[in-house]
């Protein structure tokens, strides 16, 4: 077989000696992790709903509020109807679809949609049958069940992530098919998140072995092989077609047909990277699925809402945290004589220069001592970072570990110079920013951002830039709220803070 082409075979090759039925069953066993996981979720959903009903009944009995209507009917609805209704509606909303299990927010969105549907169905049934059911009690049961279901699903997901990282259970073994650069790019993307459970185990290149000579690869590279035989040999259950690997019209469609019933999943990884789902839409035209990419949202009502929310939260935060800020200021003055605040020039929105507010965590001669420490810089980019920096006094180290030294940046947010969530603010003394880095200046820098919730100072410069650019291109108000929530846990764990 020539190196610049590849052939998909539905049947195992005669030389393999593997019967078709046995070959198919072996792959189905590999990719069936979601079945026991789904069964566990169904049981947890039922238990959550029953427990919520039990709490509601107990609350009513203790409050002596009594039951509105028939007690027996209420108990039947609460302990039988609602649990079964939850499972049926969750199933109908795709909450047990394995595409949404284990990663991302889509699973939780579908649970919430099921909650809204359940409340609407119960209300319509009560109205249509003229049944006297306590609206407050039904609402209490439904909301409690929603909270318990979300908590149980989140806990189950965390256990799945730990299992994927430590034992590999629940993970998918992938064969990447395409040119070597495209396959390596997909490899880098899918391995950034071990919790996703995607483990590349082999690369099948379509441009010949010559393309792989002299290049170190993290997994074995093959060419000129039957891909389905390779999938069987490496015990994979997923084929990822990378970029332009499928060049002939209809080839990808025929591959999908041939994989039916084998238990092997087909994934298409386009060359378009770092684009979030809300910006991508599939628009079929005469049977041709066109991938339409929307422009980034850098203006409009959503952007105005973000700015208004930033300033409101900054104002309320400064007022509520004023005692804490005063305590920190006293601690700094007692630790080292000098100013309480450290104000450094930074580059902000559209290249404007501003002075960022921070609590001082270093001795007053820190800038003069920086030159002697340049060789110990742990950062590979524009920012100077050093573990166990001798210029940081003891109380300042505690402030950095908890990120409380950045609380005064709420002043910058209130003035409109920064945002609660955004790219990392860049130093103003490193000249003009060109290339990809300059794109970060399209939005206001943030107190927190993807760079903070993804590793903070432990990240390389290139990785920090990539995360900031991803945020600029895929910003949304919901995304901001998610980053703020993740920031709380990152700060508590003190990961990458120095």
C-alpha cells in the first residue's frame, strides 16, 4: 500500500486469524465503560429524588402544616411518581448520553432542563386533573432533588476522573490518523486534560515514514498499515481522523458505515483549534455539513452586561472586604517599613497603560535586587517568576499563596481598567506586543482568568498565551462565572501560587 493513502476494511484481514464476531466483541468490551456508569447515575438520580421527597415529608410533619389534598396521593406522587418522572425526563433530555458524561457542562445543563420540564409537567397534570397538590411542597421536592442530583453527578464525575488518571478505566484508547504535524497537534490537545479520558496510543500517518524521520514522537508511528488491524493490535476503541487525512470525497462517510457494529468510535478532529462550541455551528447544505465559525463577541449587550457586573461586584467587594483590606495593610506595615501598595505599569485594553494596584509583598529594594536574580527566573516568558524568591517577606508570602495580594485590583476593575475575568495583565516596560500576544489586548485584563485556574505560575509562557487567546476568542458571561467558581478552589488549593 502506498504511504500517501490508507484503506479502511470492515472485515479483519485473513492473516489475522481473528473471527469477525470475536474481533467485534473485543472492541465493544473496551468502549462499554459508560454502561455501568450510566446505571450508577440512574440509581443515584432515583435515590436523590426519593431522599428529597423524604426530607419534604419530614419537614411538613415537623412544621405541622399538614397536607393539602389527599395524603396518600401526595406520598404516591412524591415517592413513586417524581423519582420515575425524573429518570424518564432525564433520559429524554439526553442526560445519560455518553457524549455528555464525564466532561464539560452539557450534562449539568441537560439536568437543569429536565428540572424545568418536570416542574412544567407536574403543574400541567395537576391543573388538567384538578388535583389538589401543594405547589410549595412540590417545588420544594423538585428543587431539593435537583440539588442532590447535581451533587451526586458531580461526585461521580470526580471519581471517574480519578479512575481515568490512575487506572485508565473509563478512558478511550485512540489511534490518530493523518499527517504527522496534524496528529501531533491533536495529541497535544487531547492530553492537556487527562480527565477527558482520551489516550492516544498510536499514530497512523498518511504522508509516509519519511515525515517521521528524526522526530521524537510520544507514541509509536505507523504507515502503510491497515488501520483496522492496527486498532485491534493496540486495543484501541476510537479512531481520530486528524485534519485533512481524509482527502477523497465520500471516504469519511464510507468509514463511518464500515465501523457500524464494531464498537469503534469515529472522531473527526478538524484543523480548526481553540474554538469553543458556542461559536461553531454545522449548517448542512445539500447533504454537505459546513462548519460555520461565528466571530468572537467583543461588543454588544453581553459585553455591556459584563462591564456592569464587573463594576458592581468590585464596588460591593471593596465595601465588604474593607476590614480585611485594613488588616492586611497593618500586617504589611508591621512586616516591613514602606508603602502598603505596589503600583506597577501594565498594558491594558487596546494597548492603554495603567498602574495596577497590589498589596506589596516584597522588600522595598526588590526592583534593585531583581537584576541579580535573572538567572534564577522560573518563567520562560515576559514575566519574572521565581519559587522561594528571597525578596518576598514572610507575610507577603502568605498573601501570595492565598492571592490576597491581588484584592486591591478591585480598584482597577471599578475604574474600568481591568475586569474580574480576563487575560493576564502584561508588563508595560517590555516594548510593543506583536503577533498573537497583541490579540490579548482586545479585552481588559483580569484579576483571574484561564491562566490562573489552569496552573498559574506553573504554566509555560506559550501555554499562558494560548489560554489567554482562547478566552478572548470564546468569551461569554457564563464562561466568566465558571472561571470565577473555579478560581475559588484553585486559591484554596494554593496551586501554582508563588
